DNA sequence: GTCCGATCTATTGGATCCAATAGGAGGTGA
DNA sequence: TCACCTCCTATTGGATCCAATAGATCGGAC
């Protein structure tokens, strides 16, 4: 697999996260293969990887398609994040170095400058994942990343729908989180983080239209 | 992929969970392929699936091997279980039917009959996973199952080491859990469950020799 | 004697080809 | 006109073959 498979998987993942391939859409092996000038084999293996990540569903002899998720599924995934991300943060927090902290602060400054939805999504993701970056437990970081990926589409839809009116809440939460992180206070940090995720989950529940189509 | 890949993956998974292929051991594609009278292709795809589950590690051009996990990694995975399994139970609990409850009770009765280590491992696993069986959130059940699988080898080593002396604690915990489940009390059930997992984690930490070789 | 390099072999990665399955189009019967 | 059956095509699954990489072994030079 390795290099070719990885390239294809990265490309498809980016396309799905970017909303270029949306829920319900099918992914044909041949199309992707031609697009890469490669054979179908690495594409098949890449699709398997994505299936394992929950980014596509694979039905035998029918191919892969991006799954449509219900509000309840997203809700539970957010609750999983509430449970797991404080753990990842606690693992990471003691070993985050000065460069990480500086970068985290930079990202937040840029968010506060008032960016558009797509940029916000990218920065917000980088912000949080960066706080976990020193966590060396593979199963944990992998699971957390998968949860981010699988919910990305609906987070985008939600953001486009609600606009930046509540952005100040995010900023306040991020600032509290950063402060706790810099103090290496994992209890505080975990609490702010869980609250941050929970609030987002609750707000998402108020917009069932995100899951309508 | 489908049928052949699935068969190979199931077989390899069973072999790894059963301890037939242990940590550090390499898995050669050709060997497995011959063993199945199939080509290497489904084996490759099966190995990818297992890699996604964390049951093997895959290094480019070097092949797959079962990873050796440190005590700290196992400890964190147990903490992940403490966080996630109460969630899975809460999802499952309201919709568990009478047949499930009966089966859960049967399993516990058999455990109490005093079985050997291998049987205990199998029954204990079936016991817990059965309580989650009505949870329909794929990401959650998948993640929980993966955590069980990835830690199985060390659970076995621990059990063989300590013998059945503390089996009565497990039985008491299981009984309390069953009672809460039958009352559909998700708070109680979640608490007993988290405690059950936590106690096992703590006891595991007392036996670093499990991770020595 | 030891260290470095080259070749050789075992094993994996990727491409092409063939088989099998699913879904649809078209035709035929009632 | 509608239902059902058959055939056809598009697409995926699997096998075989070839290329590339890593590790080992052997040889040579210092």
C-alpha cells in the first residue's frame, strides 16, 4: 500500500472533509484511479482505510459512498468527544513545549481577527488537535481525529447556517482553555474543554435542519 | 474486498486475540495467503483492516507485525474504556430485549461456575459486549470493540498470572451491573461499569511483569 | 580482524487482466 | 398496461505477474 495508497487516502479524505464529496455520494474506484494516473488497487486500499475511519461506507460489490449521519449519531459522537478529548489533553498537556503553546496562541489570535467559515473550521480544528499533539497514545489520538473527521461535514453546515453571531463564546472558551493549558492545569483544562464540546453539541441539536438533506 | 478479505481478517483477528500470534511477531502475506488457498491481495486488505483496528502495525515495505504495547498505553486504553463504555451502555440499555437480558444472566451463571482462564476471557467479553449490543452507533461500538481487542493479549497474561483468587470481585460487580441493567437504571449501571473497568486497570498496574516480555 | 560496500534473496507494493455481481433496459406474455 | 423475465453493461472483487525495497550474506580493503 504505502505511498500511493496514502496519497490517495489523503486526497479523498481532504475532499470529504472539504465537502467536495458530500453525504450520500458514491466514490467510484475507476474515477479516482484515473484522476491519479494510478491503478485501482491503491484506490481500493485507500477506500478501505477511509471505511475504517468511518468516512465512507463499503458495501460488497456495490462500492463506497459517504454515509449520511443522523442527528442522534452526531450527538453521540460529540459525547464521545466530551469523554475522550479531556483524556487526550491530559496526556498531552504536561509535555507540550513552548513552540506548541505559541502556535496555539497564534491560531486563536487569527480566529479572533474574524475569519470566514471555512478558515474558522480549519483553524479551530488545528487549534484543538494541536493541544493534543503531544499525546503519544495512538489509539486515543486516532479515535479523536476520526471523530473530528466524521462530524466535520455537519459542523460546516451548522456554521454556515448560524453565522458568526456566537463566535465570541468560542473565543471566550478558547481563551480560558489556553490559560489553563499554560498553567498546566489539566483539571481546569479538561473541564473547559468538555464544556466547550458540550455547548457545541447542544447548539447543534437546535438545528435539525442540518441533518435534513 | 468483501468475502475473502473478511474471512482472512476474521481468521487473523481470532489468531491474534487467541494469543496464537503474539506481540512482536510478524505476519507474512504469503504465508497467510497459502494457508487460505487465496492470493496475497485479500490478505493485504485484511492486514490493512487489522492495522486500522490497531491489531497490527504496518510499516511500508517491511510488512505487518503485532505491536508491543507499554503499560502506559494499556492504562490509557482502559481509561478510554471507562469513558466510552458507560456511553455505549446508556445507548443500549433502554432497548435491550428480554432475550438479551436472559443471555447476559446465563453468561454470568456460567462464569460463576468457575471456568478456566480462556473460557473466562471469552465469556467476560461476550458478557460486556452483549450489554452494548443494542447500541446502534457504529463509531461507538466499533471503538469499544477495538479497545477490547487491542488490550486482550495483556488481559490474558494478567489473568494467567493472578489466577482466580479475585474472581469473586468480578462476580459481585457483574451482579450489581446486571441488577442495574434490569432496572434500566443507566446511572447506576454506568457507575458500576466504570468502577469495574477502573478496578481492573488499577490491578493491572500492579503487574508490570505482564508488559516485560 | 574488523569495517565497509556490493550483490543477492526474500518480501512487499503496484499494474494488468479476468471473473463475478448488481442494476437497468428492453422485450414478451398475460 | 403492467408485471416479470432475460440479457447487457457498468463496476467491483480476485489472481497473476512485474517492479521496488529492505535485510542478509559474502567479499575485499585497510
